[in-house]
């Protein structure tokens, strides 16, 4: 059974740093693309970052230069290092992945989501 | 970036009635579209992928259609557990983008 468990959220002051973790089981993180998606209170879903199987990364403009996505293959865990945090970064952060699943056209769709971890940026 | 626009923002429906949710894309991208259901305090739950394929365990009352730029999610007969927020997402291009959501509420 595929499971994603996020940890590391909490209350942090503006300008501070936080590292989120996403522990995976039931599949191999390095064999799938992994994404972070966030949801501000009462708002919709916003894609934040992706880590591809080859190791390359991409970020939303809103977090570029401040957030870093990475993985530890030995721990089968995904991370999101968040620096220079701002009030607008306050959100529930989800990690998600296709878990190896493709649709009929050969595109991977996002099947598995963690339960999310809340990050609150406030003084 | 492909912009996804959902309508209506809120849909008021009585239990047992049919609900039709729309999702429009700013660019043509084929059928690489998913629909998710989200209830308060929960992660999104995959309902549909490939625009029309139900995910494992999703009841047959949920159906998806469309391609290109116009997509529809239909719930044929609303059950109490279906009142939630629904999001469409295109996964054809990076960045993957979501619609702003449609809230289905009890009429």
C-alpha cells in the first residue's frame, strides 16, 4: 500500500526557515516524480515544486530561489527546504506522486497524496 | 502556463439530483486532466484521470468527459458524502495547474 506522511510543519516567524519531510512507503521515491502542492487557508490548490526521477527540479515563481526540493533515496523520503518564509507561504503543504501510474496516453497522473502538514508564518 | 477555470464557483444541489461541473483550459492539451474531491481537513482524493477514467474505487455515479479545452465532471445522483469541493488539474504541461475549485453544497 502506498503511503505518504508529511512532517515538519509548524509556526515560524517571517524570514525564518523550515524543512518539511515526506516519508514514503509502498513505492520508491527515486523512481517517480514527486511534487509539493500547497493550500492556503480557505483557498485552492497551488503546485509548488517537482523533483523528477533524473534529479532535476522545477519551482513555482512564487517560491523560486527560496525553496529547495530534494530526496534521500536511502530513507525513501522527499524534502522541502523553505527559507526566507513570508506570510503568504502560510498553507497546508502536501506531497504527492503518480506512484508509477500512467494514463492511456502515457502521461503520469497524480494518484497519491499525503495528509498534509500546516505551515504558519507569523510573528 | 495553462490556466484552468472552473465554473460555477458554487453549485447548490439537492440529494439525488444531478450535478454538472465545468473546467476550461486556456490552451488545448488533449485529455491529460484529472478531477479531485476534497472535504474539509482532508487531502484531495483522485476521482478521474485521463479526463474520463474513474480511479480505483470511485463509484460509477462519477463520470468525466471532454478534451482539448473543455471538460466536465458529472455526478449523476448526489449522495450526502458527495458534498465537497472539486478541483480539475491538467498534468500535460509543467507547471501542473489546478482550477480554483467548485463547491458542491446542499440545496
